[in-house]
C-alpha cells in the first residue's frame, strides 16, 4: 500500500521512530534493500518537497535509483531520469564526486549515453581538491567514470586500487559493483571482470560430532578445509559450534578471515554442557575462543528446559541457513552450504540441514570424514520437551477497538465476526481474546502464513508476527492454549508499532521464511534495528 493509504495505529501511545526518519536511517534502509519502505518514509516526512538541500536531494536520488532497479520498461527509464536530476541538483548546490558520478551513471541508464560520457569526462578532468569522500569511494568513482567512457582496462585498475584501500568494506563494495554492472549492461559489454570485486560468499556450515580432538579425522578434515577455502572466497559464515566438525570448520573460517556468526539452539552455557564439554576440556577451550571471536551469537530458544531439545536444534539450523541467505541477498552476492558427513551420511541433524538447502539457494559442498570418536556414549541424547512448541505468535489489533466506548454491541460483534472469518480453520484453543484484539499461537507455519494473508486483506488491522520456541500450556480454566515467555509480548509490540493495514514480522520469522523458501508470504526490511524486538523488523506481505 502507498503511504497515503495507511493510517496511524491508534494503539500507539508514543510516536515511533518508524514515523520520524532521519536521512541516514533512510539511506541505511535503502542499502539494506528496503527501498519501498524508505521511499514511503521519505514522502511521509515531506522530504520529497525539499529542493534546496543537497543532502535531501542526494537521498532522493538514491531512493529513486532503487525504485528504478525494481521497475521495468518505460517506468524504469523515467525513474532513472528523475534520479539523475536529483543527483545533479544536489551537485549544483554542494559539488561532490559521488553526486556527479551518480548523475552521470543514471543519465546512461535513462538512455542519455552522450550526456553520461560528458559528465564523466568533466569529473575526471577536475583537479584534485579537498577530499569530499572516503579514499575508497574516490577510487571507485574514478573506476565508474572510466567505464562510462569505455576505458574498461583503466576502470579495472582503478577498481583494484579501491579494493586495496578498503578490502573489507563489503557494503560499500556491493553498491559499487551493482553500479558497474548496470553500466556494463547498458553498454552491452562483458561484465565478467567485475565479478572478482563482488562481496564474498555467505556460507552455512554443519557437520557431525564424531571427531576426536587432534586425531586423524581432524587432520583429514583440516586438509580438506584448507583446499576448499583456498578455492572459494568465503567472507561470512553461519553455524553452530558443537564439538567436532562445527568447531573445526569455524576455526578454519576465522583463520581465513571470514566473519563468524554463531547460531545456537539454546543459551551458551547450556549448549556447552550438552554439545561441547562432554567431549573434553580441549573442545571446551576451543568453543570459548570461537565465541569470543564471533561477530554475533544468536540463540534459537531461550526458554528454560532440562532436556536436549531436537526442536531447538532444528530451529537453530533454519536460522543459520536463513542468516547466510539473507546476508547474500543484502549484498547481492552468493550463498553456499558446506556439510561434513561421516561414511554413513550422518548424523541426523547434519543430514536435516543438508536436506533443507534448496538448489536455487546456491552451491552445496559435501565433505566426508570418518568418525574416530564416540558420540552416543558421551553426549546426552536428544529428548523432546512436550511442553514447548515452535509457533508463530500473532497479535491482531483492530483500530476501532481503541475507541470501544463509542461502539455499539452490534458493531463490536461485526468486528469480531470479520476477524473470526480470517482466523477460521485454526485448531481449537489457539486463539485468545486480548486487549484491543486477539492473540494466537499457531504451530503450523503454512497455516499461520495463510491466516496472515487473510488478515492483511481486512485492511483495518495492525498485526505483529513472531516465530519462537516456548511453553504452550493447555489452560483448563479458559480452554485456550496459553503461551508463556517473551514471544506474546514481542508480537504485541510489533502490532503496536505497525501501521493499520500492515503486518510486521520479527527477524526470527523473516529469516526462517528465507531458509524455508516460503512462497506464501514474503518479507522486506522495515526497520534496521530495535533492541526490544531482538533485531531488524520486517514488513510481511503476500
């Protein structure tokens, strides 16, 4: 929906920062892929009416460029032309290389090749002055201008210099590579030379636990990893850190310079007790070292349980797979999966994660390393906790219920009937009345997504959706299945923050949808970070 069609959520008590964006926040949203949301906020804040501020015009150009990339045909060309005009206007007010090069490139993409070459030539002819951008972007700007002029060899050399200046600035590199590829496509030239400058692979990894510390199988796996990592440019990795293959892979990745993102099924101390410490103090020391080197640690289930819950293990695998896929999508790069099997194709958790990987997600690599350590004898067996379920927690707020004192009984009944129709078909007891609306905990993910689509069609609801593992207790007093823990309050906070007519999803739900390749709904980034919500917030659409 367009901004003008959405209404403020009457359940908000304080205006959210979602509605009071700053230009840096809008730029960050656009870079992360949420161009549509950023444009809504840009227009909603009245920024599109400002013609006398270079910073605002630059952001306008950036957002129009993003919208153009998502368009087709004549609308794409027109949006590129608007974006070029915005950058040109910003450059006239406050000249800067990045403004000039964007204006030039967007002229080409709008169909004005001669104008693009003229602006690129003027930019390269300028004498050195004060540094108006980072050293990386100054070099990358030169590469872009040279490519606009058809000087591919010189453009490649300039891009190599830019990469040497900032070898790990992948977000900036992704922006440059996208622009260079756009230019090559518009010129009809071969873009293969650009590929080595693209952000590296985002990897999901998993492997079996039957490897002795310092034994023959570890040596074999180390040699295979040395060969594999030497052949593939891996920059980011997601996985767990169980004793055995997980830890060995993670150590090799860190040594090769990859950013490690750890995803554990349960809190760190509990995971260590279940999946690391029984194998001996050497593995525990290696585990702690990796935790200290990790860029992030994500916990799949933080609710208390005394068992080694396979539900949490499976959910952690989805979150790790989704983390790799989401990062690759954000950087417009590739994803891959690395799996270490034993001779029999196991264990079960490793095989499950391998089966979850879809062919369209990226390459999948299998390494086979024999077991040389006992597993069943030392590690506690997995045991389901019947009180816990993985469920989508929905909070549904109806805008009129914030003004219930002004509603008749007949009006309230009509509201309830409409929502009941959208929630129909769910098992008995999963829906509960709540202040201002209804809550539900739905263990069937496809069914929850179908409900979200029906609710979205009603238009006068604000919905929050969160996926989490937690206790679901059959309450004999109410006859409802009552969830405990942080999931229901988090879903309600999302609903309160949502505009009427929208559904906001937690990062856990969005990442899991990415891992499972869910086609029923898609998500797009809505807000970059909110501590109380555990990370980014996503807009769920059908």
